[in-house]
């Protein structure tokens, strides 16, 4: 990677940051909050209010959610006839995270929530930068904060910043050989964005990282028990039924999902082939998802070496496959790519993925600068860019000597030379 490419990519990201801040300020001045800015937070806040009011099952009742949101948003000029209601699409236990904020008025709660998100983004940038480059740089941290998908999540009041922080902590624990800790932290995905978890779990199982799997299982069971305690068996049934509706193929499954703006197979097919029938679209989406996940897993075979370039490349492949396979994946979901991507950018091995990483980092900002608030075009262009990135990473991975050499050990442990009296990191 040339320094010029890195500087150009950083410059594009920073220009995107300035443009995004200006756009957000203009919207707030002209329309106030909750007209796009912070609208997703309203669904979190409403679900938590329902828990506080003793009617938690209502969080998956669209009519009840609409009624409460009308009440909450009325002071802000909400127009229900022309607006799309933000539904609560997360597991029941997540409402408990927002429960303390229901003691505050909606706008104040949003301000606190955004400050939490900015703090989480800053912590992620510092943690990843310090580990990848060995030092904390103010300029580099600012560039990482400028990653457009992360800004997109903050704009809408999403939980994405907290999710990426948890993912970064889990990733660093894997690199430190602390698999149980990594699994426990990774179980937060099951609470925040469970649709991204399956490929990671499959990869850990393939590499027989049983402590990590155990950590995810323990965390998952605890979250399941908590959800059951919040809404009861009948409420869990409501949740599963509602999520089946959200995840069904078609542009009108649930109004709030807007699949044609998503960065996934489902989104790409809805945008480019809107005439596909629901059964056909579902089958094509499922097949493409299976192929992407299988290809990523195959490319991730070989030695388990969490501090290697190959590991970061393999994880990036897995995360891209997770985005495309997810039933619900908007632009802010791409923020998970920052975690392995930072290590590829910082790598000194000079592989194809390392040379492409700065361009891939700047691409979302470039798409935003080119297409502005056209989310449909943004989704299509980003999806095509991710497909190209996936193909490039896969091509390099399959040319790796571990894949070309039939005698290589498919699931071998990383060779670690222990100091006298010491021992290699635990599994």
C-alpha cells in the first residue's frame, strides 16, 4: 500500500465526515430531531417504556407501538399519515438496556444515547488503533471515527456503535488467546444484532474453539432466560412470529424494514429485480447466502493463527458473508467490517487484501459524497463494492499455500514457542 493511497483514502473519509456533520446539522435546524435524526432510537425507547409500564408483550404489536410513538412524537410535529413507524426489531432483553433512559424525556434520552454511541465509537477506534499500530494517534483515531457506516448508525440513533465496541473487545480477546472471554463478549451479538452471529459461530466450531463456543452458549442462554423473564413464553412466541414477518422476502413485508435499501442479497434483489415473486426471491437469497458463507468458511480453513494477516483476511470475509446473508442489514451494519479491516490496513505483509483495505475503507464515504441521501442507490453501490471486495479476498485466500498444499493441517493450532517454564495461550 502506497502512502499516497492511504492519505487519499483518509482524506476522502474526513471530507465525508465534514459533509455528514453539515448534513446532520442542517436537518436538525430545518426539521428538528426524529425527522430521520435519531428515529431508530424511538423504537428502543418505546419498547423500554412498554416494559416500564408493565406491558412488555406490546413491543411486538405494531398497532400498540404506533400508538405510543404517536404520543411520544406528537410534540415534534410527527405526521403519521406520511411517516414510517420505527418498529422494535431486537430481542426482548435489549429493551432493558434502554430502560434507565425512560426516566428522561425522549429528546434528552436521545442526547444521552448519542453521547454513549460517540463514546463507544471513540473507544473502539482507540482500542483497535493501539493494538494494530502499537500506539494511539489522534489523526488516525479521527479517520477511524469518520467511517461512514458508523456515522450512519449514529445519525439514526442505532445500537451499532455499542455492537462494534463489543465485537472489537471479543476480537482482541481472540488474538490474546482468551477464547472463553471472547465468546462471552461475542454473545452480545445475540442481544444486539443476532443476524450477524451465525457465520462467526460456524467458523469457531470449524476451528474447534470450544471455549469460545461455550462462552457464546452461556451468554446466549443467559440472554434467552432474561428475554423469557421480560415477556414470558407467549411474548417470545410474539417475537418469533414478528421476526418471521420482518425477515420474509418482498418489499412490503414490514414497512419499517425497507429491504430495497439494505446491503445484502435480499436488498440487492429487491432493488434490482423488484418483480421477483416472494418464493423465488427467498430461494435465490437463501442459495446466494449459503454459497457466500460456505466460501468464506472454506477460505478460513487452515491453521488457527489469530495474530496473522490470514486470520484478519478470513474474518473480513466472514463478516462480509454475514452482512449479505442477514435478513436485516442496513448501511450501519457495515461498521462491523472496521474490526478486521483495521488490522489489514496496519499489516506489513503487503498482500492484496492489505493493499485494497484503504480503498475499501474510503468507499462508503465516497458513495455518500456521490449519492447523498439516496439510500437505495447507496445500498446497491455498496453491495456491488462488497461483492467485488469479497471476490478479491476470496481469490487471494484460495491462492494461499495452505489451500494449495494438500498436506497442510486444516485445523492446526498456531505454533507458539513458549518461554522456559511458560505455556502457549489457552484455547
